[in-house]
């Protein structure tokens, strides 16, 4: 009998499985590879300050050190690099916004993350008439590479079943049975598919479609992540990811010409050097209305749980919150009220 079945091998499921296995738990992941999931398509950026209001990202003081340590340690285990620490260049679009950044430098919660202010003529490749604001610690995680290494590891350890999960084969009682597999618990980490999950489909998800371009430019700087109305992320050899869009109605994985044109227009407004579009991907993020993830076991069914809804900040959230969830599962540590699905018992 397994200790845990985990449904889904995206970022949430992979890191949760890894942390459970590090605690000596027997785990079986059920997942059929799909190159268009949000974990596969996402740029994997993390940064400490976010939004037009220029506020510190929720729990940034705890999340970023944990994430950087986790991905660095995992890279050492696999003898490769998953995390790339790069400063973010925020490009103000007005004097008012630039002055707001200057004011935020003196605030205790944001000031320590503002490394320096760059003059307008610092980057000839960019259109930044009001200069640029450098943030750190920040960077990105190569999610495709990370998930591929973890998948190989899980397969080699007999911990992954490559299959589409089918609720017809699931039986829930004092134990979990899925076909001929028995387990003490099952935890769903299935991203957007949770909206069809009979146990959790009424949770307040607010999925959004995002589209990302891959571009090539010989002249763009490769030592910063650039962020204005669009982010530009260097991924090596003069290639960059650029995105992203938000769409709440047409929720599918099909790239659209409208998004391509919008991103291209935003890039041309930001970049002063030539670039070529070489790729275009789309996916649906499992975002949440309250902008906080879901974790916990279903009320009245203590062996059925969920870890989902990490949204656009999954790279930052996954290491810290998965460890927190593991401590809840194994050591009865109380879950943070912000993420505990007990707050949604009336919906479930």
C-alpha cells in the first residue's frame, strides 16, 4: 500500500511528491505528459515586488530564500542548474510611476528589494525615457528542464504511472483504491483539470489563459529580466521568452493571432533593436479568485486532498507551501488560514 497517490506532475505535484519522498513516504504519481500545461509553458519568473501598486509580493521574505535554496539544492542533486538568478529591470511608463518607485525605496517592506535606479541612457537597446528600476533577488526557473528531470527520477524509482486519471477507477473509503493500486491518501495536483474534479470543482478558481512568445535578438541584453507591459526573459543564446497575456473567456491552449499581435506591439514599444518571433505557446493557469493557493484535505473525507491554484507565482510558492503542506500531512502542523480549504467547506 502506498502512503500517497498524487494526481498530476506539474510543478505543484512534482515538488509535493519530492518532499514527501524525502520524508520517507511511498508515493505514486499518476500523470499523462502534456506539453501545453501551465507548468510546461510558464516562464518561471520570480520577483519580490509586483503589481501596478508597487507592493511586496505576498510572503516574499519567506518565499524567495526558500525557493532559491530549494531549486539550487535540487540542481546539485541532479548535477545541473534549474534556477537562474537575474535582476529584474522595471521600466516606469511615466514620471509619476518613477517617483512612486523612488518613494517605495524608503519603505521597509519594499526598499530592500530595490537595488538601484538606472538613468534613461543606461540601456540604448530599450525605450526607457524615465530610466529603469533594478530589483533583486529575482530570476527564473527552467521549468521544462526541472519537470523533465523529476519525471525521469520518478519513473526510475517506480513512482510514476503514465496515464490519464479516470475517476471511474477511484474508490474512496477508509483507504484509497485506484484500479489495483491501494493508498492511504490521494492528493490532487491537477491544475485546471480540478474544475472537473467531483471533490473540488466548486472551489473558487478563476482560470486565465496566458500566451507567451519566444523571440531571438542578437542585441538585447541577456543579463536582466525586463518588465514593463510585457516581460522579456533571456533563456540563452540570444533567445528570450516574452509575455504574457491574460484571457478569462476563451480558456484553451490554442495560440491566437490577436495575442501574438498584442505582444509584438508591446515589444516594439519597449525594444529599440530588431527581434524575430520564433515560437508562440498558450496555456491556462489554475488561478484563484482570492489569489491564494488551495491546500488541505476534504472535510469529512480525510484521505482526499488538494494542492493547487498556485497561479502565476507557482515558482515562488511551491517550495515553501509544499513543505508546509507536508508538515501538515505528516506532523499535523496547522495550515495557514489563507490557503486552507477548510474556509471553503460551505462550497464543497
